[in-house]
C-alpha cells in the first residue's frame, strides 16, 4: 500500500499541474492518497472530499485478438465510469477482423484498441481483477501475478478456431460476443 501527502500547489493550468499517482486528475489543494495494490483502487482525500479512482480490470486470453478485445470493449461500454478496462494476450496477434465486425454490429467499435502482451502490464500496474478467458490462459498465466487483487476465470470457446463459411464463422463470433456481453454485465453487478 502506498500512502502519501501532497502539499498545497498553485496550479496555473491543467497542462502544468501535478497528478496523483496513477491518475490523470490534477490537484491544487492538499491531498492525502492511498493506493491499494491489492484492489487496483486509488483513494484520495482533498479539501473537496474523498474520491475513488476506477477499478482496473485485465482480460487475458491467448492471442488478445478476439475474446479479450471484446470483453475490454464491453466493460468500457457498460461500466466505464466504474472500471478501467485492459486486455492482453500470452501470444498477441492482430485483432481478428471478424471480432471487429461483430462488435460493430452490436454498436461498439474496437477502433483505438490494439493487441498487447501480458508483459506490458505484469508487475507494472495494479489490477483489481485479472479475468482469464480461456483454459490456455488460465493454465499458462503465472500462478503468482504481482499486483492482482482477485483472479477470475471464464472459459470461453475460441471463435477464431471456428471453421466453415464466412457466415458460419460470423455466427461463432456472434455467439461468443453475446456470451461475453452477458458475463461482463453480470460482473458489473457483483
């Protein structure tokens, strides 16, 4: 746990202001802060009251090309005011165009997201939750993951492994998309 104090600062503009650790929010009054490495949350107290930062969630699958990308986008869409969503893969690949297509059908864009390696985050950020989305990720992710509050597992079929016509493959992506949407919504209600 990190605890600190920031004395009064005169802030000329937001671009010149200081920020609390892990935050993009500037401060200009005394601020005590507590960063909980177990929950992925940052609490801070200023003269204007106590604030809580968003809980960080990392979705992990093998390629970070479909399931984890969709989960990241759904969490941001459904509860972005409460959660900060991230995704990564053990062996990152390009985002699957069929994943982008079925998310567009649901009115959610994957634009701005990119495939990332787990090692971009491991030991560098604290997450309230790590959610593995396939058995390979669950088995291959290190048992001890620094900076993780809770670890959950959702065993989802890989839509990229589906075969058949393009329409049959799209149907597989749609089924997984809808299953992820239900799981993310349930997660936000915990």
